[in-house]
């Protein structure tokens, strides 16, 4: 077997905290009581919750062991397609921990938090210039909330215009959050089929777009990693019918500094700071999903926003058209600090280069694996590439089996069975932060797994075998979920 | 996953392009998903059924099936009113994987008998899957 970074080392077991400890253990010293004891008023007292008594070392070992069972971008390659699991530089953490930033209270008077307001103002400005859009709200706490914020703004805009539009066009490659966000704002989704080449045709949009349709939600590059090259024609059609265009920024990492979304005809878009701008992602969240809009939609943005006031900075509570707040205070502020740190440390030229390298890495993996796995689309791809398990069907080996076997070799599996338009999809997004040596190792291991599919398929169907827990019964977990500890 | 030759495709029922089947039973019709559909979806873990009495147009979504891989919509092969739903599926969604033809999803009273002519027979359906 070809060796990836994975080996079978000693893994330490660890029970739940509630199964540990002994009565009387403690991890801190109580101060001496210096006031007289008093009886608690009747009605206030009740049964105490069950908390285990634990010493400091019990707690430290518990969480250290749990962390050792985990896998993150700091442990190895994490090529989860459409998720952009890039490395999060440690300078971001250092900046977010700066005392003046980390201990600033959100209700400080403007004069006492000029630095924080400047940071928010400049981040809005940076994101506007990276996307080409006119105005930004930093409030939404995640991509899906960004989508919903933009859909609320679309609804508010049509209400102001006195128009009734209750449908929205959504391509079949979209993330499932798109129709969900639209539905929450009163739009029913009209699915659009992508063409045989994996992208949308202007004709298919023209056929469905009408005066009762609010517009379109478009991800570019789309979730097949393909650039929607008809975007200008598509947005023209939508605008001619009075509609608005939403750009899902999930795949922004392919096009930083390369694409001006306003010139593409996008009216509102969100960015995932936890993808493109290197803030912690997934279980390590929270995220941030700022929304960028053209000037026409600016009055509808959530408030407050940071603005320039005289020589300094302040908050603007905007116009009466604003949809209001979508998050307390300024959004997930410490995430915004990390994104600001990333943008400042990279600078415009390196952000553009990051996108170019993200595309180069994905194209490299695609070309090296194209004879091993079935490529879903021949069209040139961007920052991720989509294969399927078609070539492995004859050995009764599926995408799931190959993904599980990658774990044995020490790699996080790519995204599987998404996008839905590709049966048995394997979507690989290596990001720009992986070097060629690591990509080569991944490719060699993947090729070896495919050879194993032919010679010893059962081994793949049993995988993973070197992990702390073996293959989980996903079906039973979904049919008979056990939701308590 | 099954090879095309391994698929069970009975000859006495109608099929749709979206992989539902329809079995005419006098004035009503039972509707389910084909062996190909259940095989492609993998283990089905959740079935969302419509309410009895709902009316669907041909091609309209009447429910959803969730498998370990994805959520898929099921579409009405014919226009008509739902007169019964197979609520056993709510607790035992695996029945659709085990016996896709005896485990129907809904029973409808079609509003236009002529629509049967627009459905696929076994051979047409098989040819479509072969692509």
C-alpha cells in the first residue's frame, strides 16, 4: 500500500465528563466566605443540575484527547469542494487577540472606539473594491444569512417599487440554501437546468424570466467549478424584465481581483469570510457572510454601518428603507477582524495571486486524476474539479467507499454526492494553500485507492479501518437518530 | 449499485422520465418509485407524504424522499386527487429500497384517463435509462 500521511498510532480513549471525576475534586480554589450565610428564599431553591466534580488535569486531558481525535486544516489536506478549507494564517488570531480589539465593548461611545470603527469601515471598503460593488453590510453571520439578507432587500425593493413578484430562478447546481433563503422571503423557486456543458444558457433564462419573477440567484463560478460565461447575457435578460440578480459568493476564492461583479450585472452578493478570507470554518466557526450591493439597493442594507464622520468614524443608522438589523451590533466582530487581518497582510496583488493559485492547484489535480476517475465535464474548470465514480461501477465500488479509504491514508475526503446533477460526484477543492508535494501525495494515494478498487474492493467497502471508529452506519443514524449523550 | 441488466422493471406498470411508476387499478392509480430510482438514491431515510385530498397536476411535486446522499422530489405522473397515502413509509422508509413495487407512496384518482398514453412502458423506460 502506498503511504499517505496516515498511520495507525496509539489513540487514547476518553469517557464523557459525566462519567469521570470524584466527589470533591475541583479545579479552582474558592475564596474564603466573608459574609454571613443566609437562607435562600423559598421557591428559589431547586434541584441542582448534575455536574461532575473534576480536577484541572481531568479537564485538560479530556479536551486534549478529544482534540487528538479531530482532523482540521492544521492536521492535513482538507479538499472539501465548495467549502474552501484554506489554511487560516496565525497572524489573524494574533490580531483578533489584540487587547484593544478583543476587549472593546460594543456599546462604547464612538469617540472611545475609533480604531474599531475604522476597521469596520475599511473592511466594508475592501470588500466593495474586491467585488466591484458599491456598498457593504458586515452584519450577516453566515453565507445563508447573507443570502437571506439580500432576499429581504429584494423583497423590500419590489415593495417600494409597488411590484408583486413571487418567483425566483435558481439553477440546478445551486446550494440548497438558495431556494431556502428565497422561500423564507416569500419567493417560490423556479428551477433552471444547466446545459450539457454544465453552465446556464441565456436562452433557458429568457424562457423562464417574466414580470412576476424577482430575478435569479446565481453562483459564479458555479458548484461544478465552471465559470458561468453567459453571465452578462443572463443578467441583461433579468434586468430587462425588471428583475434583480443575486450572486452567491460561495466560490469567490476562484476570482478575487479577477471579476468585477457589478459589471457582470450582479445587484447583490454575499461573501463567506470563513471561506475566501481565511477565518475559521465549520465546527471552528462562527462564520461571517457580508452582503455587497449596488448603489440602487444601498438604502435597504441592514444598519448600523460604519461611516466616515468628519476626521473620524461613526455609525450610520441609514434610511427608513433599511430592512433593519439581522444581527446584534456589528455581526461576528472577531471574525471580521481576522478577515481584515488577512486582506491587510495579503494586499491586492497577493489576493489575486491566491485566486490564480487556487485555480492552478485544482486544474493540476484534475489533469492528474482525469484518467483515473471519470471527469464530469470537459469544460475548463476553476478552483474545484468534479469527478464521478462511473469508472468504478464495474467493481461495485462507490464514491463513498473511495472517500472512506482516503481517511485511512490521512486525508480528509473531498465533498461527495454534491452537486446533485452529477451522480456519485467527487468534488475536490485543494485551495491555494497546498504545495505541489502535498497535492502529488494526494494524487498518488487516490490512484492507489482506485487500483485497490479493482484488486481488493472489499477493503474499500470496509474502510476506514485505521481510525478510532470504523465506518458509521449512516442509514441507521438517519433513520433512528440517538440525540442524547 | 445495480447494472442495468440487474434492474427489476415489471412490464405491467407505467413509468415516467423522473423514475416514478404508476399502476392502474380500476378507477384509481397507485404511484411509487422504480427500482432504478431507489438504487440510485441509496438508503432512503425519510419520506414526506402529501395530505389525502390534495390535488396535483401532472408533473407537479407531491412529496420528497431523503436518502443518505440527497433529497429528491417525487412528481405526479398524472393529474388527480390523492385518495390515500402509504403512511407506513413514515416509520419504515426502508420499504422503498426493499420492495419498490409493492410499497406504493400515494394512490390517486386521475382526472384525465388520457394521460396514461403519455407515460412510458417498460421498454421505453429501459431505453431511456440506457441513454
